[in-house]
C-alpha cells in the first residue's frame, strides 16, 4: 500500500492522473489495450478533469464503472451514467473503445448478467475506487458483503450513504435518494490489477481515520483495500486531518 498526501484536491487530482496515465499507457503499449474502472462523486472531479487531458490513445481503452441507483433515469442530475458521460466520456478527444454503463432501469437481472459477462472477459487493469463518508467502496455500505463472489448485486443504501448524496448536492432531501442501487461487489473490485483511491476533502477525514485505525472489517469496508497487492491512496491535508500521521507515514 502506498499513501500520498497532497495539499489540496487540485494537486491530488493532478498527481493521481499522472499515475493513472502512466499505467494506462503501459497497458496499451504492452497489451494493445487497457480496461479502466471508474468511480463517480464529488471526490473524483479533479482527477477525472486532469485525466482527460493526458496523451492516451483512448480508442484502446475499455471503461466500466461501479454503480448506479435503481430506477433512476439517466437524465436525473444524480445519475452516474450522466456524470460519467458529461465529465469523462463526452470530453475525450477520441471515443473509447467501449463503455459499459451500469443501468438501474428495466430488467435488473438482465442488466447484471450482461455486466457480469463483460467484466469477466478479462481483468480490470486500473480501478479508481473512491471511499465514501461511511467508508463504503462503490455502494458496499457497512456491514459490507466480503463473501459474495458475484460481480454485481443489488444493495440497500444506508442513511449515512444517502446523506452524503444530499450533502454533495445530488438530491434535495434524504427522501429523494433511491433506497437501492446496483453495485460492483467488493470481491470484483479486488480482482483489479491496480487500484487507486482519490479521497480529498474534510468530509472524508473520519473515513480515512477509520481505515487506518481498524484492521480489515466489513464495518469499515475500505479497510479491505489495504489487502490489495497494488494499492495507492491519494489524500489531501483535509482528508488526512484526523488520521494518525505515524500510521500514514508508515505507508508512504
């Protein structure tokens, strides 16, 4: 595990994008293509904005993403499909080789089966995995299911997770947040060859503290990321503010 602490979210995004760009370029050169897994949310703004400026042959990149609300239209401001199209896919200088979106509408069983078939064709080369205010990864809220070997599943969202979505401005009230989502499972996330977490802002300080204070536990889902053999965490001074600096320094 590698930890890098930057001054603010802008610097964090810039440095994380440099690392991600190098890895994507390496995969394209060595394999002829790369498979990329993306997170969404306010914490990813700066990283994605910097990543789209990099000199990458995007026509050789296949993109997946982590989750989507159940029964939420793609036109809704909180839709993660909308987020990724407007903040990433539509801004690239050339189209992606393929983009696989999690769709929470229609036949959910069929949607999950199709996603599972696609993601299991080959490993994900690079996964950008955010960490929520309740330390969730994707929509695997505590207590997260560390045992399932499914690739995607339907989950119930807890109130702290819903409150984060309201706090970030995606919904006007807790009651408007959907109660369920389709999420990539913890097991499937860990199959990625390289995982990078970009976690800026003061609202994430408790989650980062809990991640380093606890051993691996499904009550703090992000702790499982510490077991991955190729994991890098980018945090800023605000998100690092509650963590024990000695513990952080030991992983830098």
